[in-house]
């Protein structure tokens, strides 16, 4: 199995492989596992061409395209 991917359950016995970029609380292994995401490996990463933004009444974070910016996760 490719160490850059992990499995997400989509049915009782089916899984999909997907790359995942986490930031903020989703860099915490406990938070990730509480969402039923089980990484096969984890490492620091850089997402070029995006910026981190906070919005909404609860200050939820997301990343938006932004040439020249970088988000670390």
C-alpha cells in the first residue's frame, strides 16, 4: 500500500484510498481518528498556491486558492 494514502470507509467492507492534507486540529491524530480517518503514515507538508482563511460565526478554517501563498500542514 502506498504510504502517502489512507483508507476511508465508504461501506461495510469497502475502502477508498485518498491523499489528505490536514491543518489545525486535523493535524492531531486523536481528532483525525475521531472522524474515522486512519492514516497509514503522516508527515509535514506544504500546500503551495493556497492560503489559510477563517470565516463563519465559529471561525472555521479552510484553504482557498491564492497564487504565491503557502499553507503548511
